[in-house]
C-alpha cells in the first residue's frame, strides 16, 4: 500500500522540467536536440557577484543567518523597490527565500485556506496551480488569448470574483507569453479590486529587468494596492543567478511575519553565500543585466521575423521575458504519417521526436492550442531550431 499523501498525489510534475529532461535523455542517446524548453538565461552570473560569494566563504560567513535574510540584504531590496518602483518598504516587510518558487509557495501557504479561490489568468506559469493545490485552495482560471495579448481584462476579473475569492495571481512580464501589463491595464484591474477588499494580489515580477522598452509597472504602485499586494521577485532571471536559489517578497507586515514564521519551521534562512552574492548583485552595477537584456531583445526580433514567416502560426510580440507563445491551432487535427496531432502536447512531442526541437505544450500553462518557445539560447541555435520547426510543420498533412 502506498503511503504517499493525498496532497502529493494531487500534484502534477512540472511540465517544463519534464520536457527538459526528455530532451536531455534524447541528447544522451546521441540525437542533436535544440532545447527551446529552457526557463533560464544562457548567461553566467556576473563576475563581481561570484567574487562576493568567494569572499563570504573566505570570511567564514558560514553560520546560520536570520530566517528572513541578512538585514543588509533586506535593506538592499528595500532600496531597489524604491529605485525601481518608487515604493517605500521597511526591511521587516521583506523575506528572502530559496528562489522565486519558494517565495510564492510561502505566500500561498501563509494566506490561503482550504476552499479559498485564487484567480489565475491563463496562460499561467505551470507552478501556480500546483502551489494553490498544496494549500488546498481552488484555482479559478480566466482564459485569455493571443488576440488580447494574453492579458486579463477588468470585465473578466470582475466576472471571476466570488465571495470565496482571496487572491489574484499576476505575472508581468509573463512566463509563458512575455506580455506585460501597462499602467492603464493595471489601473483598470485595481478599480475592480477596490470593490473587493478581501482579495490579495500576488504579483510575480521575477522578469521585471527583462523588458524591451515598455516600462515595468507593478500592481503595488496602484492607489491603495500596496497594502494588499505581495510583490514576489528574485535573483534568478534578471541577474542570471538561477542556481543560487534566491527569491524574495515585499509584503504587508502581517503577511511578511507569517511567511517568516512558516520559513522558520521549514527551511530557515537561505545560504549565507547566496545572500552575500545577492547583496553584491543588488548594490553593484546593473550593466551585465542590461547587456543580457539587449541581447535578448536582438534575439526576440530575429525570432519574431522567423516565426512570422511560417504559414499558419500566429505570433505576438513579447514585451519582456524570453519566451514566445505562438498559436498553433492551424496544425491541430493534421497528420504525421498515420498519427493525428490532436493537441499541443502531441505537437510538442512531434517537434521533439521529428524536428529534434524541444518546446513546451501550451496545455501545461492552461492554454491548449499554443506552444512555448524560449529564446534563451544562441542566435545560431535559434535560427536552426526555427528552420527545423518550419520544416516539421510543413510536413504535417
Ligand atoms: N516565477 C516565474 C514566472 C518563473 O518563470 C520562475 C522560474 O521559471 C519563477 C517564478 C521561479 O524562479 P526561481 O528559479 O527563482 O525559483
């Protein structure tokens, strides 16, 4: 008899990690696979950040840190929030955790009760629904399509809110679509939320540094919203620090305290070495991040032109992050030999096994009829990958 909890049995595995694993397996068998399923920058952590970490080890910064993070680190985050968004926080409102994922699950576990509803615009990042399940909450999915640039409207939000709604999760710039909410769009959502004071906003801003001209705006900047918005961010994407595992929240004080309590019983404070590195990243030059973003923008423009040239694909122009989320409905129902490509999972599998390009099916993000392509890889590989995709799609009958 299995002793696995019902809580765990209800959880799905991460589709993006599964696809990355599948493409690694095929690579290990000798296939030349181009992996566009990856969710991390193909850049290394900046030198000054690595040096700070080495120094921390040499200085024996190797003892237990405070649960929510070193005061110096929390102060650096407070300064960043002021600089980037003009928002005032106290260090006590900041909690540092082991990656953005950890920050998000902490907030959800600290605020959501069994049966509480969480409004989630789709396409959504794969992990949100599973974290809501862990808290025994219920995700209420609001579908958005490419024709609305994958952004939820005020009317859609209004229609989704019930007396059980306790949270809205927003992600801008978005994984998987790259879309960004403008100030006006956030203001119109805030106008709805003001009528429903029981609804918190969990605003995942982990891609805030990776935007291509459109200014990043946060729900916490909207009138009256800072007191009910938890901003989640981290070092992974903007500073190319995925392996260091650092995420943080800036939250209303009671929520920060609750998260601190939870973390004190689960993981305690994160690695001291990572904290030293993060202080260096947050207080040092942003130049490496800006260079990386400039490179992503160049690739975005190349990939957009190449995808636009594929008949049948519908493609948006992502304003940030490093993903495209093309609509592939024109190819569903077609055949590869005898096999019908019935949905986005079949298509992603076909592109992997026949085209040798790894993508992720839109269904993983609550959006059937789409696939996600990451452009966090070299221009040369991107060009070859899209050539292969075009060829594979043209072979469907
Ligand atoms: N939020 C979004 C939208 C992401 O895409 C990711 C990583 O893929 C995270 C959060 C988590 O980041 P981390 O690697 O810091 O846990």
